[in-house]
C-alpha cells in the first residue's frame, strides 16, 4: 500500500511538471501559428479579390477604394507573417518561401495600379489576367502548403495536448479508483479478519474442550468395551470349544447307534429269511409240524417273543434315530450360534479398528485446529499491522458511532491524536460545506446496505478544510446485529486541486483568466436556450482592439500582454452581472449579453465597452492608448447556431473597422439573407452550366405584309430539375454582373451557330438570320471580337451573316465609342447587329447615328399598350419614323393580337414578333411551324 501511495505521488508530481511546461509554451503553441496562417491566407485571398476590383474599376473613386482595401489587407498579411515567424517553433523554410513570393507579388500589383491610374485599362487587365493570375496561383499554392503544414502541426499539438490531458485525467482517475478499491478491500479484509478471528477463537476453544472431554470419555468407554469384548470372546471361545466337543461325542454316539441300527436291520432280514425258510419247511414238513406242534407252539411263542423283542428293538432304533436327528438339529443350531459368535467377534474387531481410526482422526483434527488457531493468531497480528501501518486513515466506532480506535494515518490526516479522538463522534471533523441532507443520505445508505462510499469535505484540528475519499462499512455479529462501524479515508486534496487546475485551464484563458472558446460556447448555448424560454434576446459582441499590433511592435509582447490584462479587467467591469466576456485569441474578445428586452438595452453596455477600451493605460513608464471595433448580432433575430452568430458578429466588427474604428456596428440579417440567396443562386446557375441544363427556344420573326419568315430570335431557358422550365427573368438578373454572364453568352452564340448548321443540313435556310442577345458586360470585354471570331471559326459551314447580335440600347449608352468600335469590328467579319429595346434609354440622334446597327427593335412595353395608350402609340410612331430617317429597318416586339399587326402596318412597320404570331418553341418545332404558318387575312398582302 505504501508503494502504491508513493507511485500516486510520483504521478501527481509528473502531471504538475507537464502542466508547468504547458503553461510555459502556451504562448507559442502551434494553434496560434495555425490561426495566423489562416488569417494571412484569408487576407491574401481578399487582396486577390480587391485587385480584380482594381482592374474592373470604372472611375477614380472606385479605384481608390479598391486600392485602399488592397493596402489594408496587405498590412494585415505583413502583421500575420511577423506573428508566424515569431511564434513558429519549426523550420522557417516554408514560411520564407511564401513570404518572398508575397513580397515579389507587390511589384506586379504596383505596376497594375500604376497602369490603371494612367487609364491603361486593357494593359492592366492583360497583366492581371496573365502574369498576375500566375503569381496568385503560385502564391495560393505556397500558402496552401504552409497552411496545411501549420494545420497539421496544430492538430499534432492538439492531439498531444489532448493526449496529455486525457492521460493525466486517466492517471488520476485510475489511482482514485484503485485507492477506492484498495480502501474497500482493506475494510472488507479488516472486517472479515475481526469477525473470522472471533468466530475461530470461540469455535476453536469450544471444539477443543469438547474434543478433549469427548476423547477422554470415548477412550474409557472404548477400553471398557474392548475389555468386555475380549472377555465375551474368551467365554464364547470356551463355550464354542465345549460345544464342539459335545458335538463330536454326539456324532460318535450317532455313528454308534447307526451301526447298531444297521446290525438290527441285518438281524431282522436274517430272521425274515429264516421265517421264509420255516414257512417252506412247514409245507415240507407238515407232518413234522403236526408232530412238532408243541415244539412249534413253543417255537411260535419264541418267535412271537422274538418279534416283540424285534419290534421293541425297532422302536428303540427309531427312538435312537429321532434322538440322532434332534442331535443333528441341535448341532446345526450350535454351529449357527458359533458362526454368529464368530461374526460378532469379527464385527467387534472391526469396530475396534474403526474406533482406533476415529481416535487417529480426532488427533489429526486437533492438530489441524491447533494450526488454524496459530494461523488465526498470525492473521490477527497481520490485521493489527495493517491497521497500524495502512496509508488510509482508519476509524472504528461502536454501534452508537462513538470512536473506539483510530490508526496513525488518521492522526496524521486530521491532526487529532488517538487519545483526543477516542470517545468522540466523527462529526468533530465536519467542515460545514455539506448540508445535513448529505449526512442523512449517508446514514440511510449505511442502515440499508451496510456500506457507503464517497467524497467528504472535512476540517482538520487546525481548521484547514480538506477533501477525503471516505468508505464506511457496518460490522455485524452472528445474529446480524450491527456492533461496529469501520471507516477508511484518504486525503485527496492535492488531487482535487490538480483536477481543478486542469479543468480551469480547459475553460479559461491563461493570460487574462477570462473564459476561453470552450466555456464561451457553453455559456452562449445556455443563453440561447434561456432566450427562447423567456422570449428575450441575446447579444453576441465581437471586440477587436485597434492599434494593438503597434503596441506589440514598439514596446514588445510583454507590454502587450500587460495591456490585454488591464483592458480585459476594465471591459469585464463594464458588463452587467450575468454577462460573459471571453478572450478567443490575440486581441479578440467576445461578450455575451443575455436577458435583453430590446436592441436598445445593449447600447449602454456597448458604450461602456468602447470607453473601457479607449481610456489610456499606463504600463510601467509607458502610457498606451488603444480603442475597440465592435460587431454585434442579436439572437433570435439572427436565427442561426452559435458558430454562425460569432461569425456574423465578426463580420459586423469588420464593418465597424472599415467605418473608422472605435465604434460598434449591428449585423444586418436582411442583407446577409440576400447575400446568402445570391450565393445560392450563383451556385445553382454554376451547377446548371456544368450539367448542361440550359436550352435555347426560338421565336420566329415575320414580315406581316408578305408573310415571309425573316428569322428567329434565340431565347435561353433553364430546364430546372425541380422547378421545370424557367424564363430568363428567373436567373439572368442574378448573374448580370458576374463573370458567368460572359460564359453563358458565349454558350448561347455557340449553341445558336450549331443549330444554324443543323438547319442548313436539313435544307432549312432562313432568309435573314438567327439573332442572339448580348449582355453589356460581355460586349464591353476587350477581347470580345477575338472571342466571337473563335466561335465563328469553330463553325466554318455557317455564314456569319446568318448571325445577328442584339445589343441593349441601355448597355450601348454606357460607352458609345467603345461599343461602336466593337460593333464595326464584328460587322467587318460579316456579323449583323440589332439595337434591342429601343426607346427605353435616353439615346440621342448622335448616339443612334454612331451605332452601326442595321435593325431597330421597338420595345414590347410600348407595342403592348399602343392600342390603348396614346403616348405609347406616339413613341412607336416616332421610332418608326426615326428608323426610316436613318435608313434602318425596324421590327416590333410584343405583337400579341391581330389588331396590333394592323396598327403597325398602318404606321409603316412590316416586321414583327410576339405571341400573336408564335410563342418561343424548341428548335425541333421550328421547321414544321415555318411550313404551316400563314399571316392573318386582315393583314394586307
């Protein structure tokens, strides 16, 4: 037991050493490096995104805003690289490679910015798209390598830290469980030894006395019985010998009488033979018989006498035979008695041997009991030694809970001597930390189960409170009555303190003693649950100190750490009771404000936080001044999970920084929802492009006067897997300013050219062309003409004049000169142009003259209502007249009725398209429609 306690002490010392090492390295652990790498990578990606905004900027204000954002994130990247180099514990080769690449990229960025400021837009775009894109790709790859390396190091450190923490807890819990088990086993062992010792001692004494007495009586009885058995056997042997002699004599007399009987029988036979002879002689000597009658009578009398004597002899012989038979029977009986006595003698001998064996067994049992008694004495001595030298404090009380004995460990733990403790009640150790109900439950368990185990907070003689792992057991006698209680206790105060320290480190920041991310997440989750239950709000406040990096750079990290400690104390005092302030890393803090009835309730707290962060702080001889940028979001108004709440508060914090710092900004959930919806729509359109879900429908264009089909307009549709066929208004506005609009426009041109080729193969030759709508973003691209030439080259069997590009009037007005140049370049390659939705913009005659479009399309909004709206009719009439003046053809969109066609023909417009002529249809339906279509009879031919 002593060795086990020493082992436990060594393990606790080992874990405390590990804890100290962890505290020394906490400031430079790989998690901070991983976070810095992640933030640097995010800033680099933001720079790349804002460099694109620099290239796409259309005026000086947009250019300067984009440049300032690039410089701001560039400054943050340099700060993060310094932090990475300072805290990184491994080889700095990968960091230097990424850093040098980032520095080299600056010269290219400066060149692009200079070209943009000199209005060299095309050259700046070419450099950004070519060399700049390559630089960014390489930089992203190297940052990804550094990020993966740092993440792996962080995960490795996390695993090691978690392993150390789990191992420490496992060691402590294992030792705790082992101590509990050893305590329980010791209690049980002591109880069993005490009870077994009493039982063995009593039983041994009783059995020893009984055995001695019974052995003496049994020996005397056995000796007397054996003596009587010997005398009986002697008498029986004598009697048996006498009976045997009598039997021999009887047998001799029987043989003698048998011989006499045989002789008598022989004489009788002889007499019978003589009688026969006499009878034969009687006949022979009849005369002699007569003569000898007297002699015969005499002889007859003699014969009668002889017969009588023979009869008497026969009777005597029969009597002797009967006597012989009786003698045989008696002899047989005597033989049986002799055999019976012999058997009894054998049984007596066996009983004697059995009694001798019993005596031997009794002697052996007596010897065994003596050995058991010696063993019990040794066990009692061992139990006394265990009681004295056990490392657990042992207390023995009587049934009334009065202490009757304690061991030395009890005295060492409590400070009470053995003399002071005996006669007292264990309640002298109570510290008052546990309620009376705790002790009531303890006694209920003891009375019910005869056992209780648990942690107890007791007080030493000097008043010091300590934690003890206590095990109490009841001791019962043979009749089941509780006679004593045995309690074993171990002082676990060092282990509890170590456990509390580990739990504190797992939930609190080492530098500021504020809650960390783990405890913050738990408290935020609880606050969100309470908010829903009580129908109030929770504010998540994200704070970032402004100017903290400068403090670290100028005065060092020690001064920066002191600044963080002071600021955290001030901000904590600015909160209400029940609010939580946590440090999540670096100079970032998060506060949770609960029980808010409205948004306005958090404003006083936010003001106090700003004031607490901005007040001057004196560290040593240095006066420091920083401020805070605060982002706030409210739950359940912002109905997301805890992680997203913190992200939204972080986003709002960046808005506060960009607005000038030292202020707070509320997160806009409506704007965030719109951004989410826009992102989801963009992802869906991207997926539709990748999965070929877009198709082209074609709407015929006709000459109402002649009935000829002059062409078709290609109209894009989205064959959505769930929502069905969608019109362009459902998705084109989403990508209006997105690069995907250019990709989709090129897809439409390529698909239309493919369809023209297929119609030509089937013999369908549209006399005019197939028109395609071109977005303003696509038309304004510097390489639009080259891209169009590439698409035309991919379809050499299609004559370019069969392709017509429709340009929105509003998009053409943004840069008439550029658009005019692009149109002329495309027309030089044989492609036709039409000015779409004419009349909806603010075009002048000069603009119309400069745009080389051969066809003007009257917007359907004017055509649709021209029959009922005089203004729309006047606009339609004016556009037709204007087109004729400039010798341009004109076509009306939105012709939905026969009356629309009649009115347009009267105004001089013969070309038209609309639902009144044909709805948009799949390409496979166009040939059949052309063959069957005929103009209305009311339209003059």
